[in-house]
C-alpha cells in the first residue's frame, strides 16, 4: 500500500517535471544543495594539482616561465597583424554596407563540477549572476566553443556542453562558407552534422566555426574539424562526423564570452521569455 | 530501544554521506560509464540489516535526495529505489540463508531492476535509451556489493 502511494507520488513528480515548467524554479534552488558535494569530491584532484604546482622545482618553473613568455611574444606578434586585418575588415564591410563585426569580451571561469550521469553532458562553473553570467551565454576553452549556460545561480552556473544530445548549434565551413548544424550525440569526442545533402562540398579536415546564425553563439569561434564524411546512396543526407576543437572532457579553465549579441537579443525579445531548455532553440 | 539503533549509529550516517559523495566523484573517459551506484549499495545494505526499522519509505526518500543532488528528473531514483526495496522485502527474509553467490544473484537482479526503472523513467524525461553502456553500472555495482556489505557489517557489528 505504502509502495503504491510512494510510486504514485514519484510518477506525479516525474510527469510534472517532464511536461510542465512548474518545478523548474524549485529544482534550480535545490540543485544548489549539490554544490558542496561537488566541492568535496573535487578536492582530491585539486590537492593533486596544488601539490604538483608547489613541489615544482625552480628550474622547471623558470623553464615554464620562459616558454610562456615566448608564447606571449608570438601571440602579440600575431595580434599586431590581427589589428591591421580587423581594421581593414571593418573598412571593407562598411563599403559593403554590412554591419560592423562585434567585439567580444571574455571572463575566466573555473570548472567546479561534472555531471555524474554519462548521458547528460553538463558541467558547473564558478561564475554566476554576480559575475554577469546570463542564460544562453557561450562558454569556450582555449581551443574552441564548449557549450552554453542553461542555469544561472548567484555564483555558479550550469553549462550544457556541445556534445550533449540535446544540443545543436549552427556552424560554417571556413574554407567555403557552407552552413550546417552541428549536433551533439552524447559522445565527448564527436559531433554530427545534420541535413548535409550529398552534393554539398565538405570533406575530411574541414574546419568548422560558429556561424552566428540564430544569434546565440557569436560568429567565428572554432567548433571542430571534420573527421569523416560518409555518403550512403540510399540516404537523403550524408553522415558527417566532427571532432570538437575544445577539450570538452579535460578543460578546467574556461572562458565566458560576453558578446554584444546579448543586447540585441534583449531588444528583440523584451518579454524576457527564455527557451525552456537552453540548447533546443538553436535547432532548425 | 532497538528501533533507534541504525539512526544513532555513526556507521549508518557516515556510510550514507559517503555514498552520496562517491556518486559525485568525478570520473573520466570510459570510467564514466562504469560508475557504480553507491547509494543503492549502502541503502540496500541497511534494508537487509535492519528490515524492521527501515523499509520502502526510507529507500524512496534516499532516492529522492539523490534526484535532488544529481539534478535528475525528480522522482526517478525515488521510484527505482522504492520498487527495488519492495522486491527486497519480498526476498529479504530468506536472504540470510542463501550462500554468498546466491545473494549476489539477488543483488544483481535488484540492481538490474533499479537501472531499468531509471532508464524507463529517463525516457519519459526525454532521454535516449539506446546503448548497452546504460547497463554497465549494474555490473560494477554487483562486483562491489560483497566488499561494501562485508566492510559495513564489520563496522556496524564488530562483536
């Protein structure tokens, strides 16, 4: 008898949770409870990192320092060229009457928790409302886009990764500008491209960047590299496998991208209406 | 009072806290798919040891707490725990007479049942259920059972 009542309560909760948004505010409050658990369980890893750092010898530190200095020099050199190129680009775009390219600011964030469920690819980062994080904000690591924020708390946020099977984002091939939609399939090292017809010019090794269509992700950030293109004459579309550029499984230090698109979105949707699940609205 | 025994025992409280902590321990790569179900192991140990004090309600509540912590669809683990605990109550009184291997089979069936309920309720919440790796946790949980059970038993009843 007791069992029937309890199972009924569980079923009702499940149904309410799955089909209505009523429980969402409650759940996002409750999820705060898991933060201490994430914190405690990440201690061994962080202690390891800390001891490794503090036990580094002077010689090693100097070597690393020199390497980093060299790297900065190289990047600064590239940046100088970038400045000239972006100025030229702005001028050319103004000749074409196109809108000016948006400049993005970034904020460094740290990973504090990983979802224990292998089917839901979400992580928790240590930036929240007080740092200006917002729903749908793009998150990247040093190599490429990682995902977007789907839940903002006071000082932490939940990020849906590109590889989650509920996530999709519009991309573009750098080589020729072909557009496609990169969709997560629940594998940390793979994305699939959707609706690529067999006549489209796309091949192994092509680099994909975010196209900016849909207004959620800013244009031009690396997403992945095409690993394999498979044509099956019986199928209407090709199977295109993509390897994400970001170290989706390994990165601990991430960047939050603040782009001007945020204001644009706020203007176009003043009702403050947000999609129920961050990733799905980027789907066609 | 005998009835309050598990609740006042530090082993009971610490084992539960540890189980929830271990559930969140970050695993990487392939290991992620083999994550055992520590809360299941600990809760079922206590159900077996104190069947007159702890029952379906306790298991259900433990599952709900897991749902809250894990951000899973609310009620998913609660339902799985409740149903598996009920099955254990049917089979439980006889468990003590079984051999170790026989007990392992019972735990395997319960763990399988638990995972199936989780998978089916996950379908309702819009998750896919098309891969064999969803059953890997059952294997790792069953393999861990003897160690968890013996360790907790030794700690709880040292005499």
